[in-house]
C-alpha cells in the first residue's frame, strides 16, 4: 500500500507562520489592543483589514482546525445541547460551541470580535451564523451584500461592481470608527500589491499540477497552502510563504517528483474534505496511486488560476471583483461545471470525485446533477458523502468501498479519449 | 484438477465459492459472519473446502470481497463486492447490463458492460430498502424470513406504507395489523414499497435490460415478482444469486492464477 509521508519545507513554514498568526490571535484575546474582525472565506476582502491593522479571524478556519485535531465533536454537541439542529451546518455548531467554551482551542484563544464582517451571501445559514454571533458578542454584524453572478457570461455588471464599491466605502467608515484612524490609502495599496504577488504565485503553483507527475496533490496538499492564503494574504509573511512554496514545488516538478511513488490516476475533486478524517480519506486515494491534480475547494477563497490578479492601482475595485467574480462560492452552477471541465481538459485528468457535505445542503445541492452531467460526458464520476466537520457522518468502510469500486472500474475501462488509464 | 476460491464476507453472512479451471462451481458454503470477521473468512473457507472435498494446496488463488475483504488475510487479492457482483452476474448471465443487488444492509445498482462495472450506486448509511428491512417486517409479523415472499404474492389489496425506514416500519405494520388488514396485503405493500425504492436507486445508473438480481433478497420470490412487475421486464435469477459476489471473486481468482501462470 502506498502511503503519503511528504512533509516539505512549505509544510514546516506553514506551521511556523500559522503558529505566529495564532499567537497574534491569542495576544489579541489577552488584550494586546489589536482589534479582530470575524469574516468568511468566500472572496475574503482581507486587504481592507490590513490597511487598518485589524486581525482577520476566520471562524471556518478555526472550525476546520478543530476538526483536523479531532476536537470538533464536543463543541458540536454543546451547540446541539443549546438547541442547534443535528442537520445544521457543523462549522456553525463547532464555532458556537467553541465560543461558549470560552473561545479556547488547542491552537489559540480566539479573540472577541471588534467587527463581524459577513462577506458572503451565498449561504443563508452564514447570515444567521453571523446574526447569532452578533447576538452573543453584542457586536452588530456588517453585512456585505454581494450579488451572485447571474449572467451567462459569468461577469458582474457595472452596477454590481458599483453596488459592492459603495458598501466597501461604508465598511471603511466602520473600520475607521473601530480603529479611530482614517484609511491609509498607501497601506491599502501595499496590502493589495502583496496580495497581487501572492495570488500570482498561487496561480503558478496551481498550474504546476498540469505536469505529469503532478508535483503535489492539489487537494490534500493545497489545503496546507489555503490557511496562509487567507490568514496571511496581504502581508510580507504571506508572500514569503508562497515564494518558498512555489520554489519548492517547481523544483519537484522539474525533478519529476510527485507526492506518491507512482502516479496512476489523475482526478479532479469537488467539495471540501472530511476534515475529521483527512488522513484516512487521503490514504483511500493514495493506495490507488491516485493524485488530485485540481480541486474546486481550493478556489473557495479565490480563483486565481484563470487570470485574476489584484490591482494595486485600483485596490477597492479589485477587492470588489474578488468578492463578486473570482471565488467559487459566488459563481453560478454553469460556471462551476466550466471550471471542472477546464481542469479535466487542461490538467489532463481521468476522473471526477465529488465529496458532498451532509451538513451543507446549500453547497451540496445540485451535486447529483453535476454527477449526471459529467457521467453523460464520459467522465468517470464518483459521488461520496460525509461531512466537513462532524466526525459522526463518516463511515470508513462504506467510503472505502465506494472509492475502491470506483478505481477498480476505471482501471479496466478506457477514458473518454479512448486511452486506458 | 486445480481450483480458485472467492470469499464474500458480508455484513450478515459469509458466502464462499470454489470453481474449477472451467469456471464450473464445484463447492459453496454459507456461514454467519458474526462479530469476528477475521474468523468468519477462515471459517467460511474451511467450510467450502470441506464441502467440495478439496485440499487447500489445490486452490491456486483466493480472492476476498465484501465488507470484510481486508480480513481475508490468507487471500491473494481483495476486490470490492461491486466489481465482483458484476463479474459473477456476467459469468452466469453474459447478457447482463444491470445488476440489482439487495443484501443484508445495502442495496446497489450496477451498470455493467462486458462484465465490467461502468457505474454504480448504493444506498447510504440507512438500511431502508435492504434485507434488514424485510427481516424486521417478518419479525414484526411473527413470520419466518423465507415465507414472506410467497405470502406477499397472495396480496389482493396491498397496503400503502408511509415509510421505508427500517425502524419506523414496525409501527406502520402494527397500525395495519390493528386495523385488521390481511397479512398478505401488508406484505404486498412492504414488497411494493421496497421494490419502488430500489428501482429509484438503480435508475441513477440507468435502467437497461437485461437485469440480473443478486444478493440474499434475490431468494425472495415476492421481491423478484414485484421488481419484474415494476420494471416491466424479467429478472435473471439463479439459485446461486445469493453467492454472486463470491462467484465473481472466484472468477477473478482464477483469472489471476491463470495470468500468473502465463506470465511465469
């Protein structure tokens, strides 16, 4: 059986930098005076917070960190004890449970928010999540209303952009109230410039998996890079991380080294990972010498590999475009199909895996149709289901059975190009 | 004569098959899996060797399948029961395009082409529509599992169940009993509900004849008839349908042994 043991420089640097980030959160919780803003990953406008030296806190990242460390269930259960339904988003429950558990986690003490920035309208549960946090923390929630992409072109209208820009100006006003400082435009431009360079490197890293073998797993290794992408983007440390990561992964690509000894299957994966069982899930693919060459999940916070870059000369407009157009969660379903199709074609993948999340009906809705859509186009497609946060939804034997049967079936059948994989 | 064996360690029962070099079934054994899965595979293998009067050293290759396949530690290969059911069904019924498998705890639809899996669906972590549902229903009515199928065929006015949940079906059945409904009409309703649910599941991989019905529930004549009625097509059913996963595993074992011989 092939197992994955790869721990490169980027993994160590990630640990070090994230540990510094969490120390800053703990310091804020302990009264360092640095204000903290809670915000959501989808298209996160973190650059604006950098301009005011406000610490970004991502409740989703905290929740998934709890899940990876197998600490989520007691918090989920305490939220259920409060009355949250078993069907409710488990990220929400873990976060609320953690909040009432004194905001203590194994990685940081999470500070109280000075700003609740609900920047994602794609999910009505998230609106309620921040609504509840507003009630519990006594802070009012700032709702950034981001219109969905509704046009067939996949582009926001000028009115959409103006609408978001007006709200960003209101948000600046709120940040000025919180910090007692006027916006430093030069500082904003610098944060956007750093994000621009970071995004370009992340895009280059994404394109490296077009090579055979892919130098890293675009799902299981991408998640290592996603925390710095959100928590450290717009800072010199964030840029340093991506410079290191790109150099290391490029060297691997040049040397023809992949994360597994052998690369037999190349697949695209849709949906978040089952964080509480990440290692077991990864090994289910590794034992088939299967490598993810692209993942839609790694574009939830931003979609850089298809040409987006922040523009320091138009900082607010590029933040607005990031929120509107260049993140997975605000895109329509046809765009999600197109994104996967591009991955299948341009990244030369043989199969599609959809990991559906039980406690997120909103994002998972339509994935049955997605499976049909790609199956009809001759793409071997597997839909499996568990949860991103709640360990109780993961049945290892059933999951393994489906994944094994899927790879057994594609091992014997020609791909749509008529080539055996 | 040399042989190959397939061992299907299922959630409820362990099915073992030995075939000869001509792919003829020469021995079968059916044992309860029980709590010790490692022991279940070994016990089943001993039983099938004894049933066929075959020595271990004459078995060229053993393939484990089913949920307990990784516990068949003496096996040469492990292959999922999905792939094995497709293989077994295609050996017994070469024209098979769709396999409908109803076992103790899961129901599956498998789309098959030339003996290989094209696509498959399974029920999730819920026993609705599986053998467990039928055994719960039989138990509630005080009947033996092997008599409910034939009784269901005598239904004249089958009841309509409000649930296919294995837990809630008990209260549904009890309320019909309390209303004085005939046992055969209740059983007719139960079989109808499960057949409809199974077809809805299998539809996701496409309903393409010819259909082969496998798994323990294929021994239930009421379910066979109900599925045929709803599909509007006959089902291939063999007295060995219950062993289909083990048959497929044995065929894989034989192919593996022969290819190893050729290679050497």
